[in-house]
């Protein structure tokens, strides 16, 4: 059906050229000469899609009419047309939620462009986005055929996430399917790249990317050379696309100085990657040098209980003479405490904050049907993360730092991937339970589905038993035991998991914000 426009102006007869122009372009136009008729039409004619409203009419003024229309149809777009350019009038109109305003005299082409901007904006943006991605598709395809290095893979992933968010925002269904296949191809190629290089990186051979255990030394510690109070915020399990969703909110209060991607170590699991991040050491080095701070998979108790001690040791080892505070938030009371005490960090060189909500959301989604529905795919998962962050005590706490001479660093320990395909694995009862990596004795598995590490020391990982080995799932695979196989395949398919090799799990953000 054609777009229907309600146009209210006491001098409507003088606007016949504009009305005829819109009708020639395929729009229905309903003219009225006063505010009351405009209110009656807006209330009785649901087919009205847009209102042009004269600001200066006898009887009900434009602003009074606007208020009445919004009371009855709050989502109906209204364009105010006025001769008056007074700032207070425009502020009042904008505060009353006008969609746009025009200054008289208005030309037909000006009116047409306003209608297109309001009514056809989504379609035009979708068409433009589709066209732009189609043009970029071949270039991205050719890039995937090249022998990319670790920095080039990071840049390619940034581009893929940009397109993923753009295509999701415009609802471009057909192109989203094409993109999904291209992203899958990218993950296949990335897995080959990681399998071919990871053990050299872990052993420090040749040129290596910034990784979990080198992140603080290479990126954070140089920032601490000045006296700016620094807040290191580690949001557990935060994918890069999720960071991109919350970044605009942070940028309203702080200036983003830099943003980059670094590589999580394997396994992309909290007890390994986050301990490595704080310690500045690979897991086997933590076990050997700081044994009282390391817990293996089979050990009882929490596996990340000594992050503050590991960070303190790391700072001392690198002769960083800065006072340090550490906060871990895993429940609402701890979140409230952080909000109340965050300003104490203004007198401290480095305040480290570990926030566990996104990780808990990921695990809860696996178990709870309602969260499976709320976060059914990547787009919904981003939206849920964005909504959480906007209303979170963490964001409230960070906003208290606005305008203060501070530095806020936002990062994570690993990402997560939506798993879709099962791979059978057999192990004894002491084999680790993670769905994306396994550690144990005498593991049986499909070799093409995994990165095998028969000697844990090659990956700088602890060896729990003489015959222990590790396997890491590739792409979107998840491990399932043969017992009750179909049940667990159906239960875990399309859940978000971590521990293995994928762009989403390994390439994760490190961003630096400063006061505006």
C-alpha cells in the first residue's frame, strides 16, 4: 500500500504544488487546515504513516497538536514545518519527539527527500548495505585464499564483524545467509592457520602475536609509566562483536584511544586464559613457578581463586611500582560494592576488575530454555549483552569515573562460539568435561576434528598424568561421548561454548579509553 501523509496547515491551498508533487510520486496525501482536524484524522485513520505539521496555526498550535498526536499515536512520525527558527521553539519541538523539522518555504524536492529519509530509510540502507557487501564479498573471498599472518587475520576478523553487525542491523536476510557461509569458510581457514602456528607461538619461536600471557606486559604495563589512575576491566567471555555492541555506550562517556584484537591461548577457557593473562605466564609456567596459585582440572575448588596474587607477582616481576586493587564481581552484592567504592581507585595506580556476568549468561543459556530463546543466535546474544551492560552496575560504576583524570581499559579472557556439529570422543572418568577441549589419558577421537597436543609441554600446558594429552575442537564442533549420544547432541547444539579454536573464541578485544 502507498504511504499516506497527513498534512496540517491553515494555508494548505498555497501548498498545492507540493501536494501534487507527492501524489505524482505515488504518495497519498490527506490535507487538513487546523490542529483539531489533524488530531481527529490521526486518531481515526490508522493508515496514516506520516504527519507534516505547521507550527503556527490558529486555534490549536502546532506544538499543542503535536502533543495530542503523540498522546494517541506515540510512534507516528511527525515533521514540524515552521517560519520560526527560535532555538527555544526548536528545543521544545525536539523534546516533544518530532522526527524532523523544516523551515518555510519548503520546496517539493525537499519534502520528497524528507519523506524518503523517514519512510524509506530502512529499505534504502538495506539496499545500500547489500550492495556494498556484494562488492566486498569477492575481496574478502580472495583474502581468505592468501597466506595471512596473525595481524592480517585480526584485521580480517574485524571486517567480518563489521559486516555481520551491519547486515544484522538492516535485516538483509539473503545477504546474511551468504555472509554466514563466508564466515564459516573464514573459520575453516583460520583453524588451519592456528593448527600450523600455535605450538610455535606457545613456545615463543619466531614472531608471535600478543597473547593472553603477554598482553599486560606488551599493552598495559607501558601505559602505567605515567601517573594516570588506570582501571583494568576484564569482562569474562566477551566476544569482539559483543564488545562492538557496548562500545558506543562507553564512548558517550569516554574517548576511545585505541582498540585492537589479541589472541587467547588454548584452551580458550577461563582457568587457563585468565590465569595466564594476570600472571603473564603460560599455565605450565604458573604451575612450576607459582604452584600454590595453580589448580588443575581434577583439583577441587575454584580454578581462578588467585588472580590478585598472580597480578601482584606479575607487576613485581616487571618492576611496576604501582599500588594495586583487585575486585571480582560474581553476584549483585559485589556489583553494588564496586559501584560504591570505585572512586577509591582514583588514589590507586591500577584497579583490576573482573566481571563475570557474560560468562554466567553463556552457561545459563545452555541450561535454561527461556535464555535459549532470548539468545537464540549471535544477533540476539549481542542484543542481550548490550541490554545487560546498559543497565548493569558495572556501567553505573564506570560512569562515575566520567570527567575524572582516569584511563579505562576494557578486555576479556576469551570469547565463545555457537556450536552446531558434534564430534564423538571417548575418555576415562577423569577426562575434562568441557565441550570444546578435552584433557585426559587414552583419549579416542576423530583426528580431523581436532588439534592434537600429545605432549602438553609443547603447548606450555600442565601434564596431569604421564600419558595425558589435550585435544581442541575446530570450527563449530563440540565433543560428545557415545553414551546417550543423540540426547546430548540435541541438548548442546546451538549453545555458546568455549575452549577450542575459532575466530570468535581466540580473537578478542583490548580497548583503551580516556576521559573526554
